[in-house]
């Protein structure tokens, strides 16, 4: 049996649901006030209209006028959405409509039920959003009657081939556990001081992506950023070695770095890691391939000026569409939002090289999360998509006996591990480059002098006449320079 899927109108949520909601079922949307339940429902209805479907919004809480106004503020179109406004009007207060003899359930239950039945039978909608079903509780004498009433309503709707979304206003006094059992699916929204997220707890008849996925409310409505599951992405890629364009570097790397691998460039501040990575992007541009640099620390203007000063035509590469430099404010983006940016570049713009500069800046966006886990997931996804990854990792040690390759234990992620090092030779500050690891091929085990000039990167012959280079203060062999 083939399941019919329908879109929620929120791309990230459809991805979590493995294609969307299953049609002709009833789904509970739960969450605290202000978490975005109504916005999700508005997206659901608006998308139905765009697909030529008849949609109905049943509101017990907010008036039609208020809902339409709020939808316009977040650019959701409701002009063709039908409304059944069951919200309390001002007349109840001004005319003192109290129930002195009969209970509210006895007075209001029949009129409300009749309006629901008449409207649904008349409009014949394919989608309904009901906000909120817990109002039925106040039309029932007890919990048993409430459960029966809700079950009967859900059956009434589903029997008419309608897909229903309904919200809950659960509380400690009146929890909504019973509604979760009665529904075919449960989508829960969470809100904290610094973060919003969405979680699918139940989806009858289908799997879904588990976990807490990032959620953002903006002037475009609701945006959802799913947790990255690398194994579900795969793209055929050529098995080849990518040249740096500099013969001495290619000699160190046994021809270059392989496509679809992760390379960590490690070294202290200012040693030339970013410039080294840009060299591979320059060569990729010559092949007509697109690269993207995510800069967590440096401004794009600074990067561009530096590139132009060392013979890397970054401006021209950007104009041709072979390079994009994106400044990332670490505290603005969550890890899942950043992954969304990367995926857009890879899946829509066909980026072949992705450089993250640097892992220290990326760590700031974790907010205490597991940096290794997030980077592993991202790098594995990029590898599956045939994308070459360059991670810039800054070490704190400038020189000295203690030689550290990575500060946060990232080395296991690397297929290739290249380090840059400051040296002091006869009172002069120099730089050296070496390779510590290459997973898929051999590599040169010597160290070479590394220079950045106005003509570009210059790499010398192996430093065979120096020893103790990794200490930062090398000694001459046989007192020769």
C-alpha cells in the first residue's frame, strides 16, 4: 500500500517527516504558549490552498480578523482559507451572559457541535486546522465524556478523507496525554530562553527523524532545521587527486589531496593556514568548480584584500561564481542552521570544496554542545556528497617543546593532516610545513620552509640540514645553516 504524503508547508519539517504528513489522519500539535503551534497550522492551510485544496480553520481561541492579521505579518496567505470562528466575543462580557442554572456544557455543546458538522459538510475541506481541541473539555461534563467527544469528532473528520491538525492547551491540571493516544501523530514544540526546537514523538504508519530539531520564527513564518543524518545522502563522485598548483606542496602530499576527503590545517595564528586552503580553491576555480569559505573569525573584506595581495584573484573568482565567502556570526547560528547553509551550497549550487575557518569559531555556536559529534556529522555528509572539506584549526602554541596538532581532539576526523609551524633560525622568524597523516596514500615525511609572498605561496626544498624543527628552535646539522 502506497501512503499519500502531504506537505506541511515547512520544508524542514517535511524532511523530518520523511516527505510530509500521511494524508487523512489526525495530528496533535502540542507546546507551551508562544511556541508556534498556530503558525504551523497556518502554514499547513496556506500550502493546501496553493495546491488547489479546500481548507478550513476552526478557532476557539482567536478571532478570524486577528488570525488573518497575524498571518499577514509573517507573509502567510489566508485569503482563500475558510474560517469557522467559535472564539468568545465581547458580548459575553458586556451582556453578562452567565450560566446561573445550567452548566456551560449543557448550554453550548449542541450549538457548537451543529456548527462544526454543518460547516464541514458544507465546505467539504481536505485540510482542517483546529485551534484548540482542548476547548471540548469545557463542553463535557467529565473526562470520560471529553474523550468520547474527541474520539467521535476525529472519526467524523477522518471518515470524510480530511487531514486534521489540532492543537492542545495542556496543563498540569488537564494534561493532554489522552489526546496523544487518540491522535495518529504528535508534533511537539519546545521553547527556552535561548532556543526553540521541534520534535516528532509519534507518526503512525511511518518512520521519522528523531531528536530535537532547531526551529526559528521569523517574518517568513516558521523555519525548521533538521538534525543532519549523513547516511541518507549519497552522490557519485570521481575518485581523483586535487592539485594545489604548487609542485612542492603536491610533492609533500603525494600529488595533492583526494576529492571527498577531509583535510585539517593546523597551526598557530597568522602562520598561513587560511591562505594555504585558498590555494586549493584557486586551483578549483581554474577547473570551473565552485568553492565556499565559511569565515567565523575574519571579515570577508579582510580575506579578499589578503588574497589579492598574494596573487589569488578572489574578486574575479566571486564574479565568475567559483567562490563564495560567507561571514558567520557564531552566536547567531545554531549548528543545525549552519548545516542548512552548507547543504544549500552543496545541493543547489554544486559546491565542490568547503572550508571552515576556523573550528574555534564553529565551537562558539555549539553553546555547550558536542563539537566533535557535529563536525563528524557534517564532514561525513560532505564526504558522501563527494565534497572536499578543509578545516582550519588554530593551536595556541607558537613555538616550544610542546607540539600540539589540534587543540580539541579533532585529528581523528582528518583524512589528511597538514601542520604549519613557526621556526626561529639565527634570530629570524620563519615557517615550516609538514604532513602528519594521509589516509589514502603515502606522503613525504620531510619538513619544508613555507613562505607567503606577493607572488603567492612559496615552498622550499626539504629542511634536511636542520634538526629539532618541531621544537620551534631548530639546530643546524654539523653546525651548517
